[in-house]
C-alpha cells in the first residue's frame, strides 16, 4: 500500500556479473500530492478575508458609529476574485506556494481599510474616494495576475526574452521623460498621462529588469565571478568586466538626476547588486556597487537642490527653518508624531487622526497604520512582509535552474528593499524617497506590478515543487 501523501517508485538497476561487488541503488521519486497545499491556502485565505472584512467594519464603527454596506460589498467582490485565483491555482499551478496569495490578500485588504478610513476623514465617497479607486485597481491587478498565471506555464520561457525585457525596461524608464505624456507630480517626473489615465511605468520596469538581470547573469556569471585579482582577501573584478555595473549605475543616476527619484534609483541599483552577488558569490561586487552609488548620491546632494533638500529634511527634521520650508520636513515630523500617538496598541481603527499627514494614503500609509494599529499592529504587518520575502527566497534557493533561482531571489528582494526604503524613510533611518509600500499604499501602478510579482513567484514555486526529487541510497 502506498501512502496517500506520496507516490514512491523503487528502481533497482541490474548488477554487473563480472564485478567483484554489486551496488544496489534505491531511487525514491516523491511526487507531493497538491491537495494539502491548496487546502492550506484555502484556510489561510478564509482567515485573511475575515480579517480584512473585520477591519473595514471596525473602520466604519470607529469613524462613523455604524457599519455601512457599499465598501463591504465591494470588498466581498474582491474576495470572490481571490477565490477564483485559488481555484485556478488548483488546475494551473497545483504545487504553488500556499502562503503567497493569502499574505498578499491580507496586506492589500489592510491597505484598502486604511485608505477608506482616510476617505471618511476627508468626507470623500464614490469614485472620487481613493478607497474605491484602490478596490477597482486591486480587482484589475488580480485579474492581470490570473492572466499571467494562465499564460506563462513555464518560467523558463522568460529567459528567451531577456534582452527584449531589457529593452522594455529601458523604454518604461524613459517614458516619463517624453514631452507630452510625461507628468511631474510633487517634483518627481515619474508618471505618464494620457487623457484621464495616468500610470507609473517604473513599477513595471522593475519586473522587466529583474527578468533581464536573471537572464544576463546566467550567461555572464563565469567571467564575472572567476576572473580578477585578490585584495584584502577578496577577489575584485577586472576593469574590463566592470561594464555591466557601470551601465546600471549610470541608469540609476539618470533616474536620480532627470526624474528626481532617489528611491527608484536605489531600488534598481540594489536589485542588480543583490542578483550579481547571488550569481557570483563575490562580495567585492557589492562593495564596489555601494561605493559607486553612495558616491553618486553624495555628489548629487551637493549639485541637485532636490537631493539636498531630502538630506536636510532627514538630518535636521525638527529645525523650524527646515520644518516650515516648502518641501521641508513637515510630513516627516507629522508622521513621527502619528507613530507616537499610536503607542504600543494604537488608537484603534477609525479613532486616530492620520489625515493630518500629507499623502497619508500613499507615501505615509505606514505612519497611518502605525497610529491606528500601534507598534504591535505594525510589527504584525512587517511579519507578513518577512514571511512573504522568506517564502520568495526559499522558492529561489531551492530552484533547479539558475535562471529560476535568480529570478525568484530578484523578485522577492524587490519587495524587501521597497519595504525597507519606505519604512526607513518614514522613521528617519534613511532619507525619505517617495516610494510606495507594496500592496498597502494607494496607487494602481504599484498594485499591478506587485500582483504580477505574486503571479510569477507562484509559477516559480509550482515549477520547483513539480520537479522530481531524486535521492540515491
């Protein structure tokens, strides 16, 4: 009788009669039954949807004194889409990781609840409310993620289009700089605007560049990792091998100088550094990359007023001159006061005053959640991010092919670095950059990109689990 949890195949090769001794190898081929994974995912999804529904209801009770119907009904519609994705996974990716979808759903839902709470404080309703738009963007992002799952049945297909992904990533980065469609918002040239439709193409560029970096490093890692001279115990690359890192550094500086986006420049360059370290195992690449980026930012802080203002707001936030200046530290200080007001357990959903912080629904949604959920709630949210990233790294590290490993690590690190940059800016660990918190913050561009990342990680995890694991005894 075979176990219901595994199918075991015993293979005993024929022995050579002329040999002095015989060798018997037992190869166990385990094929995990996917039902348990999907059932676990369904239980976690039910828990996540219950938490999200309760959060929206508590927001209405705390801010309005009664539970209203429309937003809960819209949230229920998102729950239906989530369950459709779950059903699709049972057929299209039965071995996919069971934690990614529930975590993404919970983070996204908590963000919707807080954005809706901010709408209530501003007396906004209907399509003019950021919460309603966030629900609409979430539905679109989830459907696009479902399409990615159904269309990409094997992640190795993406490796064939590595250089096309490079071209697409560069075009997406340059689009906001084109006259006519490029749009400057809050001093940053990051958006394209066509009619009533606006989008931040850099969010999709990070996915395209992750695919390109993974494909490129698979083919070039030998020359990047094996050749060079040792200095202080580390092997540094030759000058002629520095081309890739210089090109990526130059692209990051272009984003910083012309688009006034320190956060996106750090995100792109950090992504490349981590992927080249994973591909080569050489710490010298990271040291060189950090030296280049820090040097470039320090020079920019002297020459560019935008970067200089960011540093002044970071280093001297409570100086009255900096606090009152246009584009000064008012937002940073108000966010810190919001954290202090929340304390350990928070004021409760709908009971705080997060609306007094500028851009509380986007750049500063972490501060808004920190005020109403407190330090305990914020730690719970960070634990969800930590679990998401750890599952992504696990998917990458146990992969059987180099491209899948690099892509899994790269996509997971994008989420991790973005959370660090946002949280570090809000808490004054690093200068404020203006990036959005993945899944939580208002913004359709970020939601679409992050849900596509979820879909790709689900596809990668399914490929990893379905590959036979051979154990020779």
